[in-house]
């Protein structure tokens, strides 16, 4: 796990989407409006920092649905703390209800 440092707005937006229940790349891209070139590296960094964790779905499920396997993400307790702290750094995030407030 890397040492925590201030996250970019894009990384925070990605983490917020994961906290909101968006679990795989395309869902996160749709929720944030960010490109795959931003979302996937951010997900990797968030996982390295311990703010998110991922798990690949079974190949049999993907095969049944005739699509590539998905990597599903979820936020960790450390990620929830980091997301709360990011609200202080990025005031625009305060306007977006947190998942537990909905």
C-alpha cells in the first residue's frame, strides 16, 4: 500500500462513484463522465492506497452473458475516510449527496 497523498478531483470522483454503488469501469465512466484513460488508472491507484478493493467475476458468468469478465470494485473503510476528507478539499463534492444520505 502506497503512502496516502492528496487525491486528484478525478480520483475523488471515481471513489465517490464506487461508494455510490458503481462497481465496474463502464458504470463508473457513465457516472463520472470521465474517460477510461482516467478511470482505470485512478481505480488502480485507489486500490494501491487501500481505498478500494477489487475482485474479478467468474469467467463462466461473463461467458454466459457473452461479454468480457468484469472487475468489480468496492470502497474500503479507509476509502470512506479519504472520501470524507476530500469533501474539505473539493467543496463541489459537498453538493453531491453521499450514498448514505440518500
